[in-house]
C-alpha cells in the first residue's frame, strides 16, 4: 500500500506541492515582469546599454573610405543592433514564464525532460526567431547602414517595393531566381534519377564511378566557384580552349548578360547531380524485386517497369528532393557572389544577392529588410503549399 502511495505521489504534478506551487507562481510573475520590461525597451529602441562608440567610429571610417574611392564591404557595427539588452530581458521573461507554467502542469519526469530542451529553446529564440522579428521592425524604419539615427516610417518601404521603383528590380530578381531554381530542380530530379538508373549496379567499378560523381557535393561552394572562375574565363578558360580545339568560338561566359547565368548553372550541375543520384539510388535499393519480376512475367519491358513501378515508388523521395532543393536553390548566394556578384548588369542578380547588395553596397538596411520579409513570406507560402500537396498526393506507405 505504501509503495502504491509513493508511486501515486511521484506521478502527481509538481504543482501539488505548496513549495513548488509558490516557486512556479514566482517564476511566472517575474517572467511576465521581465517580458513587459523587455517589450518596453524594445519598443523604445533598446535600453541603450550598448556602447555605440565603436559603431560610430567604424561608420566614420567607412564613410571616409568611400569618399576616397576605396571599396569597402561587410557589416561590422551591426552586431550591437542584434544582441540588444531588451531582447535578452524579453527572452529571459519568456523562459521564466514557460518554466513556471510547465512546473504547474507537468509531472516530475516530464518536467525534467522539459528542462533539457530549455537551453536549445533559448538559443533558437535569441538567434533565429528574434532576428526575424527585428527584421520586420527594421522594414518599418528608415535605417541606413552606419547611421544610428532612424525613425519609424510606416509602410513607406513597402510602397517603394510594390508601387515604386523597387517593383521592377524585385520582379527581375525573382524571375532570375525562379529560372535558376527550375534548372537546379531539373539537374537534381531528372538527371539525378537517370544517373541512379545508370549506376544501379553493385559492382566495384560502379562504386568508384558513383563516388566520383557524388564527390563534388563535399567541396565547399566558394572553393568550387573559384575553380569555375578559371574554367569559364573568357581568355584563359579551359572550357573555351576545348571549344576552340573542336572548331567552335569561345564565349566570355561570366562577362556577358546572355551567358552569365548559364556559367553559374555549370557549377550547379556539377555539384547537385551526384547528390540527387545518391538519394534516388538509396531509395531504389529499397524497392522489392518482386514487383519487377512480376512485371517481367506479365511482359512489361524496361520502360514500362520504370514508368509504372520505379517512378511511383520513388514519389516520397522525389517530394523530399523537390522541397529541399527548391528552398536551397531559391536562397542561392555563394556561387553567384563569388563568380559574378550579381552582374554583369543585373543578369545574375538573384534575390539573396540583391538583398545583400542593397544592404552592404547601397547601405539601405530598411529596403533590404523589406525585401527579405517579402521573400521570406513567398518561401513560406510555397513550402506550405508544396507540403500540403505532397501529403495529399503521396502515399508514404509505399
């Protein structure tokens, strides 16, 4: 009986103990106070506990360098804007409130499990969710890089984007990004599946070939981009040298608007096809051979088996690659920044590159934040629609 009582006591929520109930209520009260103080400090643009001297000196140095015609880059000085005292107080208040509520609601074992995720939750709130919220706030200001004196301007930046001169550049950049995304999806899904069919053999030689095709995925994008700068060079590139040997005229790939995006896609093709091949290949190995044997007995040829057995059973893998590749390709930046910087002209000015150039070349933080918010919403909606469609059309029990 005493053992049963002790078990019953251990299973009771922590809030049944008067001492723990008092501790939980105290946590909630202090958490609410900290949260309100943090929100107030955030609304009045921080509690001003950060020393702005370094930021001012860096901004003056950047301005002097620009006046002298010296090229500058980077966002040094913005650190003081992203780790604000008000933000830390606000997050501390949320954490204390959650700890108090969970102490009242959960049993001892569950509460200990919850404590294990608190550090990760605080990390994500500080370095993931808060920057998104602050990005929205900046989009409603006239903040310039290097100028700490800014004010709220309402929807002025959004009017610039949708009704002013920003719409033309936004539409152009989105069009280039979608074009790049389309071709990366083709390389990953179509070429990757065909290569998987080709290498779907368990022999020593095919293992070596598979490793050679997949190896580019392990190489850093910046390193690969520098190598392809040499390969695609107009005068000294190895690709043009090969074309000349075959009797064709060389092309200045990265310095012409008509071919700059194609030059970047060469790098993309080299990097992503092996990844798609390996994902599809691992999925093909999981398809039971009984289906193919039964289809062969019924007289189905190789094309029919691929169409009616392989493709349907690879649908979950295709959806996974579609969603992950779509999100990654829409956010392409490294290869474009290293190889062309968005040029020549605006030929390769993908969305993330335009956001970067607007912030750190034009010093228009407010416009960069506005474009970032709109682009984030577009990605969120597209991903949600894709996942909803895939859950309806895909049978994962296959």
